[in-house]
């Protein structure tokens, strides 16, 4: 039974684990958020999870659609540890489209639940699930959340359990930033880089590799890397790229097409592009 979970008020008397139970001995950080993330939120969840996993932290989340899934995938891509806390029995994959992810999680870490086999994922199970997510973690990072998001429940549990709460700022125009901005106003630690988390948790001596370059970007030419550096996670005007870099419209369009085929950018109406 994980020591860190024993420390919370009224811990579950029994937990069921599928995968490598030693994963639960590793210090954990939970990453949660909306089920309908923006491209910015997807990238933030995956890249931060990837770097935190490289810092030898166990990435804990709920395997829900959206931010949870991207956090798990980030840890897996880094070859690190990740734990999925379920709101159902271990023999049920929920949501069902995460079957492949569930298999990878149990290979790269473990799945945990307080519910016995056969227990279906009904709505009343998820507050108990969220309490275990925060209970297995030194702190909870909220990436994107609406004003009444379930992710804020996990953050509340984290506070009640004496754990840290972290939040990533977002666009003032996005409804999925209202919850994180509310947390920041209430005293949650604003996160721009994993150092913000490691310092707060006194884990600054952890080994990690910052500025990890995804394998898809490692295969880019020098000019493609240069163009990528000019594109943001918010819509970027193609005219702006042309003004800042000596390249013809035809050559730029060819490079942008190649980058989109590799899944690195998305083209938008009105002559805009953005990173995915």
C-alpha cells in the first residue's frame, strides 16, 4: 500500500493494481484538466508530463479523454512511469477508445482503482477516483479547466490533503482557462516550466533533460526548424513569417505543407498556421 496514500484522511481500505506496483513507490505528480483541451492545452500537458517523467516523477492522472490522456502519453513517450487511477474496475477500459493507452500504461507503470472487478464507471465513482489521484501525488497540476470543471475537485482534494496545487495560465478568451486562472488567484503556483514544480517540491536535484525535441522535429531540415521556430501555439500569420524570413511564397507553402503532413502544424483559414 503506498505510504503517500496512507497519509490522507480516510484512505481507501483496499486498492487494486494492474501493472508494476513498484511504480507507486516513485514520487508522483498528478496532471489533470478538461476533456476538451485546446491545441495549447494538449501540447502543455504532453510536454510537461514528458519532462517531469524524465525527472523521475510518476505521472498520475485519470485516463479520461483530453488532458489526462495527453499527460499519460507524454510520460510514455519519455520512457517514464505513469499511473492511471480509474473510476471503475480494472477489467473495464473507460473511455473505451483508450484501450491502447490503457495497455501502454500497464506496461510503463500501473493502473489503480478502489473499485472491484466488474464495477462500471458511474458518475458517483469519480469524486472518489479524484481523491486517490491527488492522494498518490506530491502535488496536482491543472492544465486547462472550465470554471466548474471536475479538475478543480481534484485540486481541492490536493489542498485538503496538504499537497501542492499548480496551474498553467492560458488565454483570457478561452473558457478552459477560467478554472486555472481562478486557482492562480487563490494562490496556486503558476507554472511556465517544470522548474516551477521541482523547486516548490524541493526536487531541484532531480535529473531531467529540458527542451526535449520530439522525434518528428528531430528529422527536420535547418530551414524547416527555422520556420517552426516562427510558428506559435496561437494562430500565426503567414505574412509575418514572410516578413521575418527571406523566402518565397512558393517555398514557404511547400515547407508548411510538409510540416502539416508530419502533424506538426495546422493550417487555418485566412492565411494562418499554428503548432499542434
